[in-house]
C-alpha cells in the first residue's frame, strides 16, 4: 500500500516535470511542432545548449537578417556579438544567390548540431523563413518576454521551400474598419506562419478606406460610413505606406483592392456626379444625393459604364494608388455585377493598371473578358470559365471564406456557401492539380466581423491551416498530424494575445492567458 507521503512525492515529481519551464528551464527531449510542415525534416538525437554569449556570423547579404536572431536571443536572455565572415560563430547566416537552383526564391536550409545553428538561403526572404522555423523551436513563453536560464535546441536538418508563391490573407476593412495597429499585428502573425500576401479590400458600398488626394471626399464622406454596428475610418497615404514598409520587412506584399465597377456606393455617396442620370445605377435608390449606407445587400450599385467621366475617375484612382503602392499588383474587384458593358470595363481597367506599371487582379467574374497575360484571376465560386493560360489564385468560398463559422451555426457568421460552416479540417482539405494556380488566399469579409476579437476568432487557427496548405506539398500533409502540431501552438497563440477559436478537431494543450500580445519579437521602432 502506498503511503500518503509517497503519493505526495509522486505528485510533486509530476508537477515539477510539467512545469520545468516555469523555473527557467526547457525540456530538450520534446520534439518541436513546426508549422507549416517543412518539405524535408530530420530530427536527430542530441541537442544544442544556447550559451550565454553568442556570436552571429554572417555574410554581407545576410546582414539585415541578423536583427531577427538578435531579437530572438535577447528575448531568450542571452548576449550577442555580430561578426562578418564564414563559419566564424555558433550562429552562421549565409545568403548566397547561387543556392537558388536548390532552394528557390523562398527556401532555406537549417541545421542544428553540436557546433551551433546554421541557416542558408538564396534570398533574404528564405533566410527570414528559416528564422521563423527556428523561432518555433524556442519556448512559446518568449513571445511575451519570459527569460530562460537554459534553452536547448534539438538537433535537426531541414531543407524547405514553399509549394506556392502566393500565400495570402484578405482583410475586408471596407465594411468594418480595422486599425493600422491591428493590421500590423496581423502582419506579424502571418509572417510567423510564412504567409506572404496581404490583400486589403479597401472600398465597398459601406465605406472607402484609403486616402486619395485628388478625391478627398472619398474619405471625408465615404470614410465615415460602415456596416451596422461596424467601425468607420480610413488609412491615410502615410499610414498605408508605413504598413507596406512594415510588411516588406517581413517579406509580405500588400495588395490594395478598389472594388469596381460594382460595390461602389461609398464612392457614389462621396461624389454624386458619378451617378447615372436619375440614379439609374443604384437599385433600390437610396437618395439624391446618396446617403451613407450601413446595410448588407450586395450587387445593387455600379459605376456608369457608358459615361466617359467614369473612366477618368477610375484612371485617376489607379494612377494615385499605383504611385503609393510598392508591390506589383492592384486588385480591381469586378465581382457580383451585371452590365452589358462589364467586359469592356474590365479590359479598360486592366489596361489602365498596366499603363501605371502594375499587374491587375480581379475576382473570377473578370475572366468573362479577354484578359492580358499578366492579369490574375481570383477564383471564389468556380462558376466562371477561365482561360487555359490565365494565372489563378484560389479563394474558393467552401474552403477559404473565413467569415463563415468555425463550426456549424457559430454566432455572427455566414453559411450561404457552406451551411455547415468552414471548419479547420475543411480548410486543410483543399487540394488541386490545376497548374494555373499560383497559390491560395483566405478572405475574411467583415459584415459581421465588427471587432478585433471577432477578426481574431475568424482568422485563427484556420489561417494556420491555410498557411500549411500553401507552403507544404500535398503528399506531405496529414490532418491528424497537423492537429497534433497545432495543439502545441495554443500556448504560443495565447502568448501572442490572439483571441483564437479553439477548434474541436484539436486537443489543445495550452495553459496561458489571452491578450498578452508582445512587441518583443515582432515590432521594431527603427527602420
């Protein structure tokens, strides 16, 4: 019979083993849970203990990447020294364009052994992604500033590169506005899971969210409206440029969308002269001049496609937006509109975008028109035939519309595309053999997403599932294995202050508290 004292010792031993991290130590025997799953990953026996003093050795093209390692080691409570060279420290960062054949534009090689940590890539982007993988090997508590007296990194060899070049997230800030600060947090979270495209839906019937200096009323009037109970507001050009710079340092490109020729009520309310005679482009009519709109209906407004001043307006918008957009793409919308001149409009808008040295993207209805080779079609329902050589981004609503419920009948979510919602498993089940597809993107439409917490709930963890779908080759993916790895990321998301939905497919093992977003590893005040 076991004595009470013996039982106490057993319980004490279990408690200590479960809470080693609370005493500034890390269990090195655990295999880290890496998401997205790398293409080649080989864990080996043994581990490397990070010393108190570290030398980060780098070549010239890796110089800007050293700051991310410094932040990581600072968060881990250790000291660092920078040294330019080759294999001159326990941390070795080498960016070599000659590795592009083996690793591609965004790939990396990460090795941890008894000598330390080595990351190689062909580009800075690849180096950044190697560092994000490494970051997932550190205890999650460092995300909120916890220091460790001892951190051990399991020996490993990883060679990795993405399945798709386009790994996107879309925020609809037009129906209900999301602040610059929230968008920055979202960029940080995207980057951690190796997503690289942020699509901002900047205009719709309910609001206009980007400053256009030639048309100040777009934000002075259209920026004041929002969907029912939603938030109004807009980004100044300075804020938009700041967001792009912030994103670029994390290898994310921001794609602005001005939805047209439909979904334009906020523009019409701002500039009533854009209306057709007698408001015949608004059905049902709201007012003359138009009043602000906070409803949910779609497809009832359009630009006057027979009017030359419409194209003058469109060109001025695209010209100014192109001048402040650092990325290659301008999204022109093009969905949910019926007009005999629709195809002509898409072709003209595409030509205007190309005139200002950008490439156009449009929702799948745009494929009804004959498009240029550079035009990218964003497929959302699969009902439109797309030319055989056209590039495609897949955003099928049944897999990727994250405004739908995490589970069936979740409050304040849609179900028009999938009555059972869009579960974590549904997102992960996406697969295609269509060679035209350059990647995937998960939109969050914001008619019912009217707070930061709701945005978090809809985005996470389903965005993580999409990130693995976009990065990891299909034959390497397994949903059961993914959920087991994701379970370990609950605490990390807690430490990052993410109000994520605890998907029932996952046996979550988190113990942290929400709302602890740390700027320690993400934000920098310089640059």
